[in-house]
């Protein structure tokens, strides 16, 4: 049974590895929460500067930061920070864990939302190394906090809590569309709007044991939400 993600909190901190990481599975939930007046802050370890084939990192990083800032604005997030760790070379280092801790202590969120850190999303669908290393750093940093927030959850396949995002998927599609250059290069044969629509429809399907047509799922890793 998947529980309803409680909404009696006011600030969430979304911690991810790269631009576009919040968009696939979390943006619809974020749109719902900001529509309720909640504060959501995005922090990204890297600027995704290695993410566009054929584009030099010094051009790609600023472009992807711009796409991420535009995308966040669509779902009501106007606090977006980039930590400058190297894309494709993210590791669970003391420096990364220290940055996680510093950010949590500065933003003082009620809940922290992170990436899924398991090896596979499903049989045959491996997770990315950057994501696994980043997710491990977040959990370890969270465990070392003197005054941890209420809860740490990740957006992944083993959801314990779900958000009803019916009515917010169109906004999530518009948010993902902001990663236009990235998506155009990733799949030049499919229009960006079609890519974005398919991705959001796939990531917000119904969930067993939770009565909503559109959902966003989170796994509780630490604390109680
Ligand atoms: Zn990523």
C-alpha cells in the first residue's frame, strides 16, 4: 500500500546530479506543491556540461543551467543553485557530502528529495553511475547532520509515498520542454513536445494501491514524513 505523501510542511529541498533530473519524475509534484504556496529549492551538483554530444563543456554548461532555470520557473521554483561538481565524474566524496550538508543546513527544508540510488530502475534498466554516487552521498550526508530535516525521500521505483499529480502533468511537460536543446540533440527525429509528453506520461502513471490517475512516487529513506 502506497501512502499519500503528506503536505503539512512548507519547504522542500530537491537535490539532484544534473539539469533535467528533477523534470522526469518530480516536476509534476513540485508544481502541485508550489501551487499550494510551498517553497521548493533546487540544488544541482553539476551543470550537465558533458550532456550534449558534440557541444564543448564551456558552452554546454551555461546553456543547460539556463534551460534548468527556465524549467524550474515553469513549476514555480525560483531558487536554483549549481554546485559546479564535474558532470559524469560525480563521486561520493567528502567534498560532495560537505556541500550536501552545508546546503541542507542553509536552506533548512522540512523534507529533502533526492535521486534514486539503486543499481537498476527495473531489470535491464541500469541506473547511471553519477546518480548512484550522488544518491549515496546525500544519504551519508543526511545521516551525519546534527539537526536533520523531517525526512529524506528519493524519487524512484520503490515508492512508499505518492503524490496525486492529476492536473499538473501539462505543467510538467512544459517544464521538460525547456530542456529544448538537450532533447533536440538527444533525439533529433522526435519533436521535443512529443518527447516531453511521452516521458511525463510514462513517469506519472497510476500506482498499485493508490487511487489517482496520475502519480509521482517517492521512497522514504530516512525519518518520517
Ligand atoms: Zn541525471
